[in-house]
C-alpha cells in the first residue's frame, strides 16, 4: 500500500463511528453530490427504521448538481421506493450546520415534532455530522450512518468521489473536527495521535484543497 492510501485509510477509519441503528422519528439525509446517501436513506425507510425521510441541502462549495441537493436526493429516494408524501425537503442549507439548523426550523414551522433521527451522510463525514448535530440540536437523539462501503469501494468518479477529492475532503473535515468546537460549531472529539500524524503527512503530500 502506498503512503497516500495508508494515511487516508487511517483517517477514513477514524471518521466512521459504527453506531448501531435504532428506530427513529425521521431519517435525515444531509446533502452532497453523492446520491448514494439518498439510496441508503431509501433502504432504511424500506426496512421500517422511520416513518419519514428528510433531505436537506441547496449546494455546497463544490457542487456538481443542477438543482438543490434536497430535490435530487428526493428524486433518488422516490425511485428507490420512498413515497413522495413521506419526504420533507429543506433546500436552502449550504453547509452541515445549516443542514441541522434550517431543518430544525422547518420542522417547527410545519408542526412536526421529531425527537430522534438517523443521520445520513458520506462515510468520511459521519463523525463531523454527528458532532455538529450534537452541538446544534443537543436535546434530540441521533445515530449516524452512511453508505456501507469500504474506502476502496467508495472511490467512484461517477458519484463525484475520485480519490483526490475524497482525500482532500477528509483532510479538510479532520481540521474542522479539531478547530470547530472552539468556534461553537461542533462538540469536541478526541483525535488520536496516529490520526493527526496521518493528517500531517497528507498535508505535506499536498492534500490541502479543502483545508
């Protein structure tokens, strides 16, 4: 295994939380370019984990979609068996914090009282998503999951996840996990020395586009 893949997989493994799924009031898919997140949401809906599915997202800093992420995800979910009337769309959020805050506001406006969520994001964003939700909506219960793919399986340019993009994303997210708690955006999390060493090596190798 080359040096890049070795260090990338250390960070990948750290980002995955492996939380046990529980039935919840809603499945909450946070938007991105990766529609496999919406497919995973549909899978969990069909398995009966929650009665409604929420998709949140307008577009992020790097968008490959021609319409709001929430709308694209909804279309994918409907194609995979989720009834349109069971989907709630929040189409204004442009980052993880807004995903949570805007969705919370939207549900309040609709009079929908959700106390527990299954959060869905890309695999390498599980930890950041969980930490953001715990900070921005602490009274609600949540677990986080993602498409069930290994690092090697996840790499797929057709889903806007070529290797360099994914590694740059992981490096940027790890820096945010370190710095965002002090800014009030996330709950703090311990970063093991071996993970931070992997981060530093990847930065040295030039993976700084999302830092």
